[in-house]
C-alpha cells in the first residue's frame, strides 16, 4: 500500500505536467510559423520598394540580410532605426507658386548656346533668376536675349520680338516638347502648343504669347512631375512608420514569448524540486501517516503552481494571439499598398518609355536599349547597325492638310516599320518625324537591304487626307558600329548618311 501511494500518485501529476509542456511546445511552434511568415512578408516589401530612392536601397538590402538572423536580431532593430532616419531626411521640394520657374528653360538654352561667353552669361542669369522674380515673361525673354547676344540693342521698336528668329525658336521648342515625357493630363495642351509653334507665317507680335503658353506648359509639366515624386516620398514615409510599428509589435511579442519560456523553466524547476523532496521524504519515512501528509501537501503545492501557470499562460496566449492578429492585418495592409504602388510605378514607367501617339518606344527607351546593345557589342564583337529614318516633306503634310493628318502619317509609318521589321530589331520614335532602328547581329550591308525593303513598302502604302491621295515616302541613313565608336559617333554617322539621302532627292537610303 505504501509503495502504491509513493509511485502512482506522483506519476499522475507528472503526466499532467508533461501534457502542459506539450501544449506550450505547440504554441511555440505556431508562433514560430507566424514569425517566419512575417519575415517573408517584410522581405517582399523591401523587394517591392527597392528602386524608389537610391539612398534607401542599401538599407533595404541590409534589412533583408538581417532578417536571416530572425526577428529578434538587435542588428535588425538598428538597421530599421537607420532606415527611418534616412527616410526622414528625404527632402521635399514644394512647387513654387511663381510667375515662372525658368530652370527647365535654362537647361534647354545651355544645351543649344554653347560658346563660352553665352554659357557664362546664361549661368549668371540662371543664378539671378533663382532670387529675382520676373514680373512678365517678356522681361525674362529680354534678359535671356541679352545674355545670348550681349551686343544686341533692344531699345528699338519691337524689343525682343523683332530680334527673334521665329522659325528657329519654334523648331527648337517643338524638339523640346517631342523629347520630354508629357503626362496624359497635358496631351491636349501639348497638341495645341505644337500646332501654334508649327503654324507658318507667324508675326513677331503674335509669337510672344505663343512663347508664353509654351513656357507655362513646360512649367506645369515640371510641377506635375514634382507632385508625383512627393506622392512617392509620402508613401515611403508611411511605409517607414508602419515598419516602425511592426518593429515595436514584434519586439513586444518576442518579449512575451521569452517571458513565457522563463515561466515554464521556473515551473519545471519548481516541480523537479518538489518531486525530489517527495522522493527524499519517501525514502526517509518510517511511518505512513506523516508521509501521507507530506505527499498531500507537496502535491497540493504542485497542483497550485501548475494551475497558476496555466492561467498565466492562457492570458499570455490570448495576448500573443491578439498581437499576431494585429501584425497580420498590418502586413496585409502594407502588402496591398505596396502592390498598388508597384502597379502605378509600372504604368508610369511604361508611359515614360512609350511615345503616346504611336505607341512605339520613345527616345528614353532608345537610350536605355542603346546602352544594352552597345555593351553587348563591345563584349561579343557581333555586328550592330543603326538606321535613322525621316519622313519626306512631313512639314508640307502638316501645313497643307493639318496636324491630324500629320499624326495619322506618323501612326501609319510606325505601324509599317513595326509590322515589316524583324522581331530582334528595336524601333523607336526619336522625335518629330524621326524614327530609329537598332539592328543587333546585323552588318551595314544587310541593314541596307532591310532598310530598302521597308522604304519600298512605305512608298506603296496609300494615304488619303481630306479625300486627296497623298504620297508618303521616307529616307534613311544606315551605319554599322566600328572600332572605338560611341553612341554619339555612330548616330552622327547615320545622321550624315540620312542628310546625304535627302540631298540626293529623298525616298532613298544611304550608308556610311
């Protein structure tokens, strides 16, 4: 009877204790799974936001590396602090509500007036314009003209307008409007500005308002782009705040798990001590009744400790579950916002690299592709050719039939070049009525054959404008990259070949 009391009863309580430990182990595994899910989600968020700001990219990479060591890594916490500091230092440049922000105009002028004297005068005026508010665009244009030509006398009747070469300025402004990315919001305004700039027979009296409209349009486009950049900056700040909140929640959950583990360890130690005392009492006992009292007391203490621990664990599990539920909801919100921004950025990137009229890659896309093809050519030494196309008498089509007819011609040419070229060829609208083609693994002889086939196809294509049949032809210059060539030297050679084709009567292809 004494042997039964000393062995069976403690074993029953020990079994209950082990069951409780199993339950705690399952809870720990569940928490570990959710912690792994949190790590994966944060990694996805850092990948999705990489590229939004060059200063933040190293921090995002470091956060991904630190997550390999787990949520509890002190290095991860330090890196999140540095990331928060970097985001806070991003500068916001609010659009200035001034008569004009001439920086874009000065960038354009500095590219076209390159003599040392003109460069010095324009740079000085640009610095002055940052602090001086011009009351009218006329004052600004007068100051610019004086900077370009310091010997000019603007005191005569007509002022700056009488000194402007309207055709040259219109052509340069048209080239600028064709070369920059125009948001869809300003498509109609841009079309009106292009029509006004391309209109023949303009007088100097009418030209200043046209300059004013063009200038204001460029300013609106710049301010719109600044606003979009600010939206991205705000999103990054919002993401940083959410990451900081997640960090606090995760640290709290981690502390709770650590505290739970410590409590389990204390319980384990206490039960072990109680069992050792029971064993010692049983061994040293000489009478049954005192032993029963000792066993009953010890078992009561063990039961009480297990019960208290179970209650604490239940409260802690509920708290942990609530914290994990909050984390999951926050992560879902962040994933949703990240996907939305990624989608917007993808659309914006496509718009930035596509010509809105023809749908072909634009000049920016051409520059990107050129870098890739040039690097491949330098590495593998496979032939690379370039074709520069220009529509013949395109200005006459615009003047005689209107800009809508001109747009239809551009669409028609773009379609023919796309439909009748090879899959490996890269076609882009370079600007205005100019198109370019990059032909990898193609020497200039093969490129010339392809160019003439395309030229003949376009020549046979019919086009009607206002019920009148209009002949459309196109000329091109062809060249192949040679040793020590750069993007500029090859393009200049192809452009010279195009000029030669125009001089020789148009509707032909020349090669240099």
